C-alpha cells in the first residue's frame, strides 16, 4: 500500500489538473481558474540537533501554542530527496565555504517509497540561499516527467508561467553537467503556528538516512544507511520574518544550541564522497544517553545494532 501525505496527494492533484491541454504546446496558456504547479517562498531557518526522546518533550510543549500540520499524520511522514551536483561537487563545496549565494537542485517525494511509479507526484526544486534567507522554488510533476527533465535533460510539457523555472532547471543541469549524487530520507513531524504566529513552522526530522547509489525512488529493497546517529533528530524553526520570542526562550531554557547542518552535506561526507568537514555530525561527538541500571549495555535490545546498517 502506498502512503502519501495529504500534501503529496494535493500536489498530485494539482499536477494532474494543471497539465496543459493536448495541442497547447510546451508553453501553452494555463487556465486562470487552475492552481499553478509552481510555488515559491522565502524564509529564515534555525536548526538544532536534539535527542529523539527530548524532541518528543519539546514537540508536546510546542503543541500548547501550535497546531499539528494538517498534512502531517500521527507519527509523521516520509521525505525523500534526490540531490544533483557536479562531478566536482560544486554545490557541496559552496555550502562548506559558506557562499552568500548558493543553490542546489533536487527531486523530492513525500510519503512512503513503496509502489512509486512514473505517475507518482514529486517536486523538482531549486533551493537557494541569499545571505541569511532560504528561498525555494519548485514545480510538482509526475516522477517520470521529473526524471525526463533532470536526468534526460529534455524540456517537458509546461505552461507559460512555468517556462522560466523549467528553463532554469535545464540550464543548470546542462551547463553544470549535474548528475544524481545522493538520496536522503527521514521521517518528519510538523507543527504550524496559530494566530499571530501563522508564519511559523517547526519540524522534527528523525531516522535520517540515505544512499549514494540506486537513485530510482522505486527501487526494491534499497540499501540505506543512517547518515545522522539514529538517537538524534534535527529540529528546524522556520519563519517568514522574525522568530517569536517565546520559542527562542524555549530553546534557551532547554539548552538547545544552533547547529550548521545540511542533510545533503552529511550524506556526501558519510559516504566518503568528500572529506569530513568541521560541520559533520559524528556519533563519537554525540554519544547516546548512558544506559540505565535497569538496562545495562549487555542487555540492550539486539535489534538496535543492525538498524544502522540496513535502515529503510
């Protein structure tokens, strides 16, 4: 059974209903009453590395002033991203060097990967950083069409308002000779602000894993590995303008520290595609909590060990 969050289903619906009519051409006009497949937004992001058990406590506290994202079911939803880079890992090094303007290209799927087909909705996304602002522009396409664009380097059917973005993706892929580099995946739970904090969004990403081969989302039994220690999660605070004072107070009270972490960078380094940087999250530097007297090391559940090598 294929799991798709309601967000992904909605994106898929938009992809189906915004496809230009046959004979309309690649730049055919899109009816004014139809929602566009193209979306763009700017925001500031703050990231914290939080033990999974502490993340649950923080999430419960946040829930007193925030609502569960309507597209986030109980237990969260899967997020899988295929990242593209140059043979010399240009996007990776731009991140490491902290360039004021940098971009990266990815194909993202929301939900379970079981049963992914060429018709499954995905997002082709350009994520870029301009000074301290994170900008995202993306279009929802069927998976087969997204691969035709990014892997086949071919233009795809699109409306006039989508033309500039499609051409930008093609220009990046062709000019920079982009190729699939790593896949990352994790389970995400999301909360959204209410009332005066409607621009606020907080996410908790756990079981962060990936692979550096077998880049098709629909491959059976992929060999994923944890790229962030499994007892850790990444908490992200995302705001359109300013961070509410009450949430920064919460972070200070819980002794949370800002970290510079990129799931893409973490994966590149975890698979030995580049040397480990100062920003790499290593298990030796973030050991899990010491086992309690009731559960000494030799009595810890045996299933904990193989998870790291064979996470799905």
